[in-house]
């Protein structure tokens, strides 16, 4: 009974009031996800294809969008106390949630695979520096994945502890690295820096910035269900996504443009930080990846209701390890594009449905009465995804940021349909 109590993370029920947390706790968890190697790589992607001025704009616009979406989706979690997958049942229907939750879970353990690939490379480099012997990054991926599975089994509790250790350490390291890179440069030189890669538009840069954490924004209820109030959710979202995330992207931009290298591990080695820096990077990756695995497990828990959370956690981790071993890290930008097509429209539909039509039904007591498929919501999501795909892979453009295009279109389609339908109930 004691073990079950420790592992209980309210995967299929609302978080009770006495377990709720303040905005600093949640902000540290979200910031811990933001202060990661993956985000530095995203910044490197922006820095490779944009000028510093345009990258600055893209990073902060992207961060503002993420903070807004996180707040709107997160408030739903704070008010209901339910995870994203549980909330999505109300929006899309009890049968449709199978597809929705699986896609949400894929986004999370896909990120888990990306971060784990980075972890494997960093761990292999660290091992070689310490013991002067080479080790396969693939072996490090497997070992690291197992360790992350074990820690994420404890859910929010483990994330809270890890984030309070990892965030300050990595923040100090990254700021020191930034200072070392730009110490011999003037502000004018920094302001006029530009990438050496194939040029991209500001809109595409915003989309990359948004796509880098849009999964975290849409699945915000997974963390915000622990919030004491909606205000705490907004405070945590602003802290993490409007401030920390853009700053981390800019560190990636500047280090990439100044060194000509987008791989943060190689940058750290070039700066001469050595093994201490690599160990801190490993801890940070561990912390960041706990959240990814945690969110994917919550998604699966709604689909595989007969399995216990720790079993689903192991399953999600195994899939993430396989993705890392097959090289998802090397297809990083393509992966972000897929997430930008499928997941933002979900957030648009949830926001429209909850805030304008059906908030009164988003309670546990209505779960058994939910419709199997909510046609307007599912249709809006599909249309939004199609639009996002077209604006990503064809010359068609709306806002120049495909992830935002899909979210706005899905919001509008659902809002208009529900207004015309004039029947707002989600329950039979």
C-alpha cells in the first residue's frame, strides 16, 4: 500500500486540493524542460538560417505564443485537476480520444527520443574524457533511457526535485558559456551576426520556435492540474515560456553564429569547460526528459486503462529508446514539422470548446456520459492539421508560421460550427 501511495500520480482522476502546488514549482518544471540541450539545438537551427536580429524576433514571438497557449490550455487543467488526455475526452469524445491521446503521447516520447539521442552522445563523450576509452553512444542511450524510466515512475514528485537541482546548474553553465563566446565582441558585432546555413524566413523561424515546445504547451494540463489556481498556471507559463525559453534559444543562436557549430556538446568542448560541463548537461537532459516521458505516460493511461501507470511508463520509455536508437535526433527538424502539423490544432479546438461553449461539462462526473465522437471538434482538428500541412510543405501561407496557422484555423472552424449548431452539450 505504501508503494502504491508513492507511485500514485492521479493519472485517471483529478488531483486533490491538498496536493496542489504554487507557480514557482510548476514554473521550475516547465523551465527545466526549456533549459535543455534540445532547446539550444532549436536556437542553433534559428541561428544557422537567420540573422541575429531576426532570430531574436522569432524566439520572443515564439515564446509569447507558447506562453499564451500554455496558459489557455493549462487553466483547463488547473480548474479540472485532470491530465491533458483526460481533458481531451471531453473535447473530442471517448472513442476519438484513442487517436488524440496516442498522437499526444507520440509527440512526448518522440521528444524523449530526441533528447535521449543527445544524452547518449554527451554521455559517450564524457566517458571517453574520464576513462580514455571509447563507448558506443547507443549503449549510453539504453542505459540513460532505463535510468529516466526509473525516475519518471515517481511522476510530479521526481520532476520537482530534479528541476530544482538541474535548472540552476545548467543556467549558470549556459550563461557562462555565452559570456565566454561574446566576451571579445562588441554589441554591434553581436547585433549584426548572421547564420552561415540556408536562409529561412522569420515566419518559419517562429514556427520552429513554437513547434519546439508546442507539445508542452498543448499538454500543459499534465503539469497545471497540480496548480493551486489559474493565476499560478499563468505565472508559471510566463516565467518558463515568455522569459526562459526565448533566452535559451538566443543562447543557442549566439553560440551557433559565433562558433559556426550548432552541436552544444562540441561547443562546450571548444570552450574548454570539460567534464564538469558535460556532467551538468547530462543532469539537465535527465531532468528535461522526465517531463517528456511523464506526459506520454499520462496520454497512454487514458487509452490502456487496464495497465498501471508504471507499466505504461516503461512502455513509453521503451518506445522512446527505440526512436533514439533509430536516429530521430538526426531528423530533428522533420520531427518538429510533424509535431507542428498535428498537435497545435488540438490546442485550438480545446481552447474554443472550453472557453466558449462547454466548460460546465469538463468535470469527472460527466465522463461516463460523454459522446463517443464529437464531430465538430474532430473535424476542426483535421481541417486545422490539413491547413498546417499545406502551409508547411507548399507555397501557401497565412501567418507564415504553420504551427500557428493550424491552431487558428482549428479554433475558427470549431467556434463557427458550434455557433451555427447551437447545441453545445458534450454529453448524451
